[in-house]
C-alpha cells in the first residue's frame, strides 16, 4: 500500500508545475481591473491551483486531509465571501499552503534516488512556490503597514499595489533582476526583500548540485553492478 501511494505521489508533479505556470501566465488578468469583468475565470484559476497543490504534495490520505484543512478556507473565501476579512483569510490560508507544499516537495526531492522529469517538475515547482510564498509575505507587510512599498506615480497613480504587483516584485527579487520600479521603503520590507534575494541565489546552486550528486551516485552504482556481474 505504501509503495502504491508513493508511485501515485511521484506521478503528479507534472500537473503542479503546469498549474503554477498557468498562474504566472495569467497573473496580469487576475488584477482587480479584470476581476469585475471575468470573476468566474479568476475564481476557477485560483481554485484549480490550490486543489492541484493539495492533490500533488499529499502522499497519503492524512496529508490530503491536512492540505484540504489548510487550503479550503481560501477556496471558500474566493467563492462565497466578499468582505475585508476574506482577504485576510486568503492570505493566511494560501501562505500556509505554499509553505506546506514547499516542505513536502523538498521532502520528495531528498528521498529521490534518481533524477527524471518528476524531480525536474518538483524542483521547478518549489522555486515557483517560493516566489508565491514571498508574494504573500509582502502583501501582509503592506496590509499591516501601508506604504511599505513605493512605485512611481507614472506607473501607479494611487500608489496602491495589487496582487499582480506583488507577484511581479517577488519574482524579480527572487531572480535578482530588480528592475527598481517597485521599491521597499521600510526596514521590514527591505529585510524580507534581501532574504528572498539570498534564497533565490542559493536555491538554484543547491538543487543543481543535488541533482548532479544523484546522477553521479546512480552512475557509479550502475558501474559497480556491471563490474560485479562481469566478475
């Protein structure tokens, strides 16, 4: 039963990666500007991403139930609530879900004994989930302390940053591009921005070195087995 669960778990990373990729492609259309025109599309995209995360990172029924407990408040808030507190619920729920997904994905990568497409999708998904997690953190900072981030009047007349602004800022920081059109202006926002940049710089070399070590180990094991058979 355990082996069967593990095989099922290993085959789902394809869907997680592509759902996250879809979210990044469509994020400009998830702005409030479009939410009034196509509310059903926005609700569907967010719900599909959350359910795919839960479906993918849960290795068994217990993990699935825990994921549903963490992620379902966000889905309920998306579809049925329209209030000030619904926004807080979505941030809290999605933030916890992203962290849970990152932990489970890293656990999967550590336990892998070979590198294939599943590991590639899982590693890439972890990187995207990290960017989404930092997005939530920046939104919380702006919610607690409005004005923590500055953007010029030419780019944002009201200086009110939306979710798409924060996801853009998060991934430009994670990849250390740093265009400078959105700037952290208080110490907490700057501190988290530095930490995200460090995380982005460290993550890729660590994952790549881990993949290389797995491939080397696998190659050496094959040669040892071949040598034993020849003897």
